[in-house]
C-alpha cells in the first residue's frame, strides 16, 4: 500500500509581515511502506530568500534534526507503529537550502526532552505559519487599518467590475449617503433644521425672539428613547450658568459658543460679523450663496458639519458669510467679474493689477486644475496636476482666488441628488519643488470652514516616496472626517474602485479621450451684465420669492408636522422657483467662465461631460426614493427626469 502526502505552502510577504514570516516555500514529503517495515523518505525544500540583511525568522533559530540515515534514502523501523516525522526545520541564508541529518534514532512519539523542548516539532511551526497565512489571505495588507498606519502600498488589487456610467443617466447615490439631506430627515433632524432657520432669520432681522414649540411626535419619540421630553423650548437659553447666548447691542440674541474645537476662530469671526455687518448685509450674502441650491440644503450642510449642534452651525454659517463678503468678495467681485476681468487686469498699467491678472490666468491656461467627468457616485471630478505648480511663481492672493473660483465652479456643475465633488490629485512627476504648504492649508480651511460637506472623496494618485513625510504633516491638519475621505491610488485598477475606466482621462491611463485646452475670454461674453434694467427686474422678482420663502418657513416652523403638509408643498414650490429663477438671472450677475464657453455650464441643464456618448442610451438605474419628512412629497424619479 502506497501513501503519498503533498503539502504546499505559499506565503506572500506584505510590508507589515516581512520581518516575521519566512520566504516562499514549497514542501513536499513522500513516504512509502512495505511489509518489512522499511520506509523511505524524500524531503526537498525550495525557497527564495529576501536579500535584506536585517531579515529574521523564527525558522532560523531552530536546528535541523532528522532521524534519517546518512544516505537519506531508507531507514528500518524498530517498531511497525513508528513513523517518520520532521522535528525541526532550519532555514539557512543560502538561496537553495540543504538538509543536514543526524544519526539519532527517530521516535514516533517524541517527548519534551532533547531537541523537541524548544518547539514541540516543526510540524507545529508549519501549522502555525499556515494558519497565519490563511488569516492573512482574508485580511490583506491593503486594509483600511494598514492604510492609516503605513504609506499606501503600490501593489495592485484584482480589477473590480467596472461600472459604465453615462452622463445622461440619473445618478442615484446610496441611501446612506443621502441621510440628513432634503427629503430624507428624521424628525429630530427636521427639528434641528427648524431651530437653525429661526436662528438664521433672527440674525437677518426677520424673526422676533420667540419660543419654539417642539413637535408632539418628536417629544413622544424622545420619551420612548428614555430622554426627558420637553413641551417647549426657546431657541437659545436666556439665563443660567450654562447660558450659550448673549444680548448684542444690535438686538438679536446670539450664541457665544464654547470655543471648543474652534479650529479656525469662527466664534470670533461670528461676533465680528454681527458687530460690523448689518442684518441686511448678512441676509444678502446668504441668499447670494444659495444661488440655484435648495435653501434647506445649504443650512443642512452646516448642521451636518457641526454634528447637528444648532449653535455651532449658526456660528459657522455666519462666519462663512463674513468670509465671503468681506475677505474674499466672492459674489460681488470674484464670481461677478470672472476671467475677463483678470484678462483686463493683465493688460493694466497698474503693476499690482497686472501681476494679479497674469498670475490668475497663467493657472487657468496651464490647466493646473480642471473639472471633467464623473466618478462612480456621479460626483464631478476635479483633477489637480500638482507638477504644474511651482512655489513662488504666483502670489498667495492669486492662488487663493484661483482656489475659491474653482470651488465655485464646482458648485455650478453639481446636480442633485449629488451634492459633493471628487478631487483627484495627480502626483505624476511630483517633486519637492512642487510642494507648497501655504495653498494646501488654505484649501483645507476652505473645505472645512467655508464649504462644509462639499468633499465626497479625495484620490491621491501615484504619490512618490517623498510624499510620505509630506502626508504625515498634512494629515495632522485635517479633520478626522475629511482625512477619512482621502484614498491613495497607484494604479488604474485602484482608481477604478472609484472611477469607471471609461471616465478616466487618457492622461492618467484611462479610456476617456479628452484633454484640457483653455479658451480665452471673449470681450463681449458678459454683455448681458450691462443690461442693468433687466438685471434689476430679475433681482426684484427673486427678492419677492425670497420673502415668500422666509414667510412660508416661519409658518412651517409654527405648525405641527401633521398640519404642515400644505406649507411644505408651498416651500417646495418656492424653492423650485428660486432655482429656476436663478438660472434666468445667472448671466446678468455672473461672468462667463471657461466652462460656460465649452458648453459645460448651461441654464439649469445637466453638465454634458460626455456629449459623444449621448447616442448610446443604457437602461437607467432607478432607486426607490426615501419618504420625505421635511418636504411635501417624496422625491420621485421618472423617465422624464432621465432625459
């Protein structure tokens, strides 16, 4: 009777296990028996050793001890019950390993004496290593934990199934990604939104200091959850040791803030805004920022960013209004005058204006960053080619204006239900000459303090080894939530986890045959802005709609949820009017940009990133809409919406 046992053990060596696991080994053991109890054994070990001198293995600490005869060909068993086993395996430092033998008789049942007391047997060691290898097969070295502790590996994963996404499809984000958005609020979240609206309207001088009644359903749910129910509460506590409000000289009651986790000093900016700006000015800036967005969606961004803390969300929102109107002049200068103004400044005799215009346009012309395409979640992608930035080539102010201008463009190409963007930092050819910490810190501040909940995912592509130290510094500046959105990709297969291959531009090895070519501004492209009569008429119409929306909002807050159906319908209708009305107003208040010239931004239309694919119409994916809480009707997706 012949018995053959083959044991094959393959062990890969990831970065986090290289110093603990032996090199790849193939072990084959053959045994045979005959009536005379003669047995033969053939043992061969093939392995490949890593060349690192500091490599150590538990196997190297164990000596070879075999009960084989000197010829390694045959041995006579003293007892039929005895069998051959491998007690210890020693791995030498030679590329091909040899086997040393001893004449010591082999025993079938070794005890803890002699050479076996150090490790029982090498079979135990092999079993342990095999077990570790199996565990590692289920927990590879590219896990999230490993990514957080180690610099991302360049090893490729198996190619995921590529999802082909076309521009004209309705992009339906995952249900969990829509939590806390318009039409998908819990009763508690809706109550927080009401409180923030009251606080906002009071800052704007619209609402009086009132007591807000809590919805009975919310009170009941809080009671069932073990929370102490409240029949009514004021927006801000007016007295007490833990009071979070003060009475400002201008009138409205405002939160002071605790100052905890105030990374960017927004509490101070909040009070400065109330002291230096009129309620009308803050209100105008707010509605200027809303543009074509749903007003609720803008407030919900601040609430989600501040974990539904109404006081902190109000501080963040008001400080953002100050930043937009007093620091960067986003709506009354940057967006209003746009690229054509920078072109005129570049030809100016004023050295400061000339420098600013040239610096801004040089970044637009080289394509330091640009929007093109959509990722798997339907988020517009902004590509940043870091190799094109050279420290000191542009002024700090021009870099900041260029950054904000790019973010504002991103807001114009985002289409609900998508409300975030994908940023891809292409680090191909990156060197220390391209590293500039100042613009990086400014960009982080923008997304964390002034454009909350705008980042969907950040991909750092093909980062060189020198970026390891840079990333450790940058990560320390990031909020943990923002840092969790950063992913490193080194190959196209890794990028395809986030972006369909058909949407990856050829510059990065994808199939999208597109390249950035800047189109210069036309001297007549902003002529509609000279028609001040039409502009003023449209602004007056928008102001009336805004007032109606503010009134409907106060009515919605005053009514219980069961009685607010008609008011919710009215708010939804007015929000739609604000969106449609903005696109009519847009060419009168916003200068044309490169993205208008290439036809990407159109009046209320979905951006056509892939016009050449419009002839192919795959079956659209339609998801069941979640029940609306703060809207009159659930969001619906019809075939008409997919056109």
